[in-house]
């Protein structure tokens, strides 16, 4: 018996495209607080108790560069939205000015 490969939206919409896309969505509900809860706690998640929340909706779009036939180009974009978004930013370290003087994407933190 052969294992069936999983269904993918990519295969239905654009099976022969070199541009790939995908992602996930996580919705959840929890009651009460957890061990690491608290505003400003770096380990804090699930900080919105007693509500149904869109925790994460992540999507990517990419094209892999293939230089077998000469010069080629590629790209990748990732987007994350939801109540976990500000907890999952890549702050990184504080690189030398003038680039990223405040940390990687600190300016995108809108609470």
C-alpha cells in the first residue's frame, strides 16, 4: 500500500509555478493565566484569557533562485499576524548604527 501525499493548496491553484506559497493559522481559547503570563514578560504567551483568539496566521511567498541555466533571481517574504505577533518578533541584538539602531524590527511593535 502506498502512502498518499498530503493535499496542498499550491498543487490545486498553481501546480507548475516556481513561486511557492503556504502557511498556517492557529486559533485558540484558554481560561485563566499561565506560569509566564504578564505584560512585558519575555516568555509571555496566551496573555488574552477567556477569549477566542487568532493566535497566529503565518504565510510565506517564495521563489528559489536556480542558476543552472545562467543568472536567476529569488526571494522570500514571511508575514505573521495575530495576538502572538509581538511576542514572536526577531528583535536580535543591537547592531552597530546606523543600520537597525533600535534592534531588528523594534519599530514594528504596535502593542
